[in-house]
C-alpha cells in the first residue's frame, strides 16, 4: 500500500509539480487577442522588450489569434499552452465568460493564470469556483475621462452616438458605461449605441448609417481606436469632418497622427506596451513568492493633441 501511495504522489508531481524548463526558468505564455489590432501588437512588442531585458528570469511564449472574435481559436491556444506545460498564462481573453473554463483547466493542471486587458466575468468565475487575478485598467473610468473631455466641446442637448465593443467583452461594456456616465452628466442626447465588434470596417458601416439617419449628430464615442478610425472614414466620406467629433480608446499610433491633424478629438491610453509586462510581473511574483491572487489596477490617461506634442 505504501508503495502504491508513493507511486501516486510521484505521478502527481510529474503532472503538476515542477514545470520549469530545462534552464530552470519559469515559462510564461502571453495569450492575446488579434495581433492585427495595433494595440495587441504593441502589447506583444512591450512584452518581448521586457523579456529581452530579463532573459535570466523567465522564458516567454507570445501568441495571439487572427480574428478578434475567434474565441474557439483562443481556447485552443490556451489548451496548447497547457499541453506544453508552461508555468504561467497571462491572458487577454476575447470573451469574458467563454475563456473561464479552459483557464480553470489550466489552473487545475498547475498553471498560474493572470487576466489582463479584458476582465473575466465575476459571476462566471464564482459559478466555476475559480479565482483569477485581474491586472489592468478601470475601463469605465478611462471612457468617462474621454467623454468628459468631449463634453467640454459640445453644448447641452447635442446628439451623440456610441460605437460599442463586442457585447461579450467586459471592457467593452465598461467603456460604454463610462461614455454614458459622461454624456448623461453633461446633458447630451445619446441617440444611438451600436456595436462595431472592435473592427474598423464594421464600425465604418455602423457610423455611415448613423451619419445618414442622424443629420444633427455632433460626436461619435468609440470603444477602441480601430473603430474610431472606421468612424473617421465615415465622417470624411459624408463631408462632415467639421461637424462631428470623434473619441477613441487605446492610443494607437494611427490615432495619434489623427489627433495631431485634428481629425480625432481624444483617446485613452491604457499603456498597451506595459499592460502585458504588469501581468507577467505579477505572474512571476505568484510563482516565486506564492502570493494570494488579488486584482491590481493599472493607469489610464486621457490623450489629446496637446498631450502628445
């Protein structure tokens, strides 16, 4: 019996015990959303730059999906990281609910999981009896900052529209709420609120239709910069660049150029180049120090033409 118990303990150790690579360094997998989105490419570049300066501390595997909404593919990426026996997964989930089960599976296999960018749904985590720390910004606060800045450029009663992120993403929901907070406080009329699913082309179609249906529209509040660029094209095509203001969120390079040109009013910087680094750092702390998982809020900053000059 003692031999049998010893064998069971040994097998458990081999399965979920010492998971580090031959080098003895922990392996951290960064699982992102679409790398076609400049925000996540910046996130990846920031993580790789950090790793280059800390190669003696950990190994990095950085992966992402092609389509921002390809939830199934992201689940497969997490499963692949489990199979590769990484020590930690730092994930920006494409869906706040659908990625919870596979992340729980990872934790059950002995993998430390840290959530960045898009927060997991609290009720889903509770229903699965799992605790995953979130390292990231208060998206509602960031959107409210942008909306408040827009409010200073409009008159009470002006008509505005919101182009939302994906409806299954917590950060998209929070940004919509932040925009609403600011617009309601400023006394604006929110005449339309519709998803552009984070994508430029989809947002362009949504914005084009709204420009036609709402001739007195004064502004678009877009839940990310990719959609802000789609709205900008729609406004330009309608010949209304002097009449309709545009707000974004993410501070990507293309929008920084538009800010300098005056074609976009403002955006919000949640520091994509540092966001993954914060998550990786916390994952390493959990691995090395055995920390109890706790959320950590990171900074958001309003970006205007004046702040980037």
